[in-house]
C-alpha cells in the first residue's frame, strides 16, 4: 500500500520564516505553498511539510537526511 504511494515528510518548526529561509535558501528546496498549518517544500519529488507548532523539544539526532 505505502510502496505504491508518495511519501510525505513532516518536520516541526517554531519559526516558519527562519525555516523557509533555511530549507529554500540554504538547502535549495523548491517552495510550494504556505498556509496556517505548514510550509510545503518539494524535496526532489518528496513533499516536505514544515509544520507550525507552539513548542517542541528538538531531537538530538537527524530527522531528515
């Protein structure tokens, strides 16, 4: 089932503007859209949703690679 469908990756952010600058400007991902819930980027055909959250504890390891 999942093998036949596109994958969507999710990353939390407390600062959407800073995240957009990083993922678009630094990493070179293509910006797709921005709404009240998330920034959406295209990572070479994989959708990356950078989700706005009020708070979270960052992981001590890579969550996207």
